[in-house]
């Protein structure tokens, strides 16, 4: 995949180092038995949305792990995440509503990279169906020059691009929203994944040691996801970094992104 390079996007060195995602996938399978000890779920439904160019295959390891923890997991079922148009937007909205209606419970949404933009917008559109939102390495600030993937996305979707919408992406949903990011992301600059604190909003930013292409199978990121999803409905609290005090991971305040 070709990327349009920007001076505000990650350094070329980090982009070339994205191949380390292979080792994160290997770590996932090596630690798979231990993941059954992660915080257990309450059975509520979870839908995972893939990144640009990816499909449900990319989120399958994550979904299987979450199923083991007690969740009713779903892929997005829309093939590869490439084209975005009114029909695709409506299909995603219908998916969230149908899963919530079928299960009789609110749905948690997880979005990897571009999928994270989608899940935030879905939660803004229909918060009555959404319990929480988790994004993984997603360019959520609306500053689209902070990711190398913008050029690819706009070339594919040139007939459906509304740049005015970029300015609204930084507004968080009204439901608990977690942005998991990595400072060694080679596709999306980590500053592009930082949520600004807003009064009355339940938002947080959590740093993990990962690559962009591997964050969705990274064992540490998956632990954070399990911890966030395990919170009881209506009892959200910010992530406690002391849980994993021996690892290099910490919440980051928005002012540190300046």
C-alpha cells in the first residue's frame, strides 16, 4: 500500500518499522492461554471495526479472545474497509442497531485506525445503542495530515470526501471513550490519537508499546481493552496504570501533546 507522506505524520523510520507487527501477532498466540485470566465480561455485545484496507480477518484474534472472556462478539461484516459512501454509512448504523436490538443491551464498539473514526461517529449518531467506544491508533483529532493513510483514503473515496467533516472528528461521543495509542505508530502520529479533555465527558488516552499494524493483537493493548470493557454499565472510571506498573504504559494528558 502506498502512503502520502506528510511532515506532520510519523517519521519514515517508524513507518518502515511497522513490520514488527509480525512479532506482536506471534506474542498474541504465545500468550493466548494467559489471556483467559484477563478481566471477565458481563456478556454484553461487542462489535469490532477494521482499519483501512482490512477486513474482519484482522479483528478475529481480538474477537475470539473477547468471546473467551464472556462477550458476544461481532465483526462488521462489510468486507474490506475501503470505500465509504452513504450506503456503507447506513449499513454500519443498521448493524449497531440490529445487534443492540437482538441482544437487548447496549453495544461496545472497538475501532482499529479508520475503524475508530467510524465507531466514534456511530456513537455520536446513536448513543442510545452504545455502551462504550474504544479506538486503536485512530486519527481522531481531525488533523488528517497526521496520518500517512489520508492520501490513500481520499483517492479511493474522492467522490464521497467531505473535508468539512474532518473538523468535527475531535468531538468525542457522549459515552465513555478510550483512545489507545502508541508513540511508535508508523502510520498515525500519536498526537493524532489524543482526545482533548472536555468537561463532563468520560474520555481517556492510554499509551501502549505497540506498532500501528499490530496494536489490535498486541497483548498489552488487549489487556487494556479487556479492562475497559469489564466495567459495569454506568460505573466508568479512568484506567489505572498501576495495574501494569512493570510495563511502559501510561495515560497521557492532552496538554502533553502540545
